C-alpha cells in the first residue's frame, strides 16, 4: 500500500475534542521545496527576510520573500537539511514560491524543486523525548524534527517510504487530524504565513515576524529590505496580526477584509481553522479594534483570543 492510499484510509478529524489533547496532523496543506547548490545559502540570505545564519546553526524560521514595496509575496518556514535547505510553504503556492525566488537568480548556483517524496506531520502536546530545544531542529531515524519556540508543537518531515511506520508509531494515544488540525496549531502558536489570496498585502512585522524572528533588521540587504527597515526604525505600525475566536458558521479566506460594528475596514484574514467551539483565525487588525467583527455585514460573534507572545506596539 502506498502512503497516499494509507493516509486516505485513516479516519482523520478536524480537531481534537478537547483543547489539550495530544494530536497528530497530516499536513497535506503544506509542501516542501528543496534548495540545493553551492550558493543556495548565500542566495536565500539575499532574498528572505529571516537570517539564515540562525538556520545554519540548527534553527528553523519563517521568512518572507518580498515585493520591492516590502510586502510578502510568499512565505516559507526554512530549515537546513545537510547541504540543502528545505522550505515549507502552502501547498497551493509551491510553484509560485519557486518562480518568485528564481526571479533574481541570474547566474547564482542554486536550484529549487518540489520534494514530492517528503511527508509533513505535525505533533501537538506531550511531545516525544529527545527532541531539540525550542526553535531548533534535529534529525533522527524518523526524519527531521522542527520544534516550535513558544508552544509544545513540532513538525516532523519524513519520507514516503517510512511515513506509514512513523505515523503508526506516533499515532498511539494521539488524536489523528487532517490539515485543519495543524492550521489550528499554527494559530495557537501565533505563526502566520502568506496563503493564496493574501499575496502582496503584509509587511513582515505586520505578521509579527519581528517577534518570531521571521525578519532580521541587522542581516544586511534583501529584496524589499529598505521599506521594512524604514517602518521598523522610523515608523509606527497601526496594525498587527492577532487571534480572533468566533462562533458564527462562516469560513474565512486569506486576504478577506473584515469590518467593525460601524462598517469600517478593521482587518484582513491571514488564516483560519475550525475548532470544537466554532472557528479561530489569525487576522491583521487595526490597533484599537475590539475584536467584534463582521463579514459582509454578518456578525462573526467574535472576540480577541490570546497569543503565546506579547505584541510590541509602539506609542
């Protein structure tokens, strides 16, 4: 039986029945791009907002590839795998990520390709022992582990040939979930990405990448860096990504505009997921928005949720 046949036969839920239950998610909403070549690291350092020196030292970071006006065209979570770099991105954007990164390649010795043999699993709660420190990565006989910095979440990148055995080992005493389960885990962790529909909307610090090390202001030049640095050193952000929990039976799509009780634009959706109580979402909100939001004049019955870090608003 192939991995695709095996996972298709598994009874995967949207979410666990309780908030703290350990879970195992099949992250088929994500794809992996492998960057290889002797100049891969140098080239990506000049294209992504994060600092690859931290990745080279065993970390894993989110980062954006920006337009010249400093907005995120695509985003990735990047980790080193031997001499290569693996970039996790929304599955529907893998070709767009490659096209975006190839734009400035010229004669740089770097190649990009989708890794179709990689399987991404997400674990939340009661993590196995012998994992790396928060924010770090490590490889063992099951695959490459990426431990989140602020929550008890970890990603495991394994190969299709061993994915069934790895799944069976990790699924014991865990609720098996589909991709919605890991979208919710990312919302819990306050980890936002640029999903299809939200391209060219957000500065890195608007998605709190200045808090999660997804943007570095000392690394040197990269595409769009001047606008991002100007906002950091001389500007004042009027909006940031926050969590919103709501009970209305409505799905939200990335890039969609939400409004306040006066009908004024209050923010844009980053991502959303179903929960036992309704839905949760990451939304870029204006600073003084109270979290009471509307979609197409219909109330979401929403309120602000909590993030595992503090937002650094400037007065």
